[in-house]
C-alpha cells in the first residue's frame, strides 16, 4: 500500500465524516442563531430557551436524514471492504 493510497482513503473518510456532521450541525446552528437573535431582541437570558429548540431540531434531522446517513456510511464501508484485495496487492 502506497502513501498516496493511504492519503486517498483518509481524504474520502474525512469527506464522508464532514458530510455527516454538516447535516446534523448546520440546522442546529441556524436554529441557535435564530433563538439567540430572539433572546437579544427580548432581553431574555435563559439558557434552556436555546438548548431545547436545538435539541429538537437535531432529533428531527436524525429522524429524517438517518436513513440517508446510514446508507452513506454502509456504502462507504462496503467500498472499503471491496477494495481490500486491490489495496493489499
């Protein structure tokens, strides 16, 4: 296995991880920003007010995007396992 092959596998792994994390974090960040703007406009400084909406959005994203995320992970793992003979030889 050459260093270029290892770097390619690592790059693909990081791309998959970035896609999975972005799907979860971006909606939570957007909701957090909206709640923070609402808190700034109304001068409400309650910590749970920002936590609960982000938690709910994250749960909904996991429910709706979960099958796609699972398909992405299993497809990538399957490709890695199928490429093992080529990587060794």
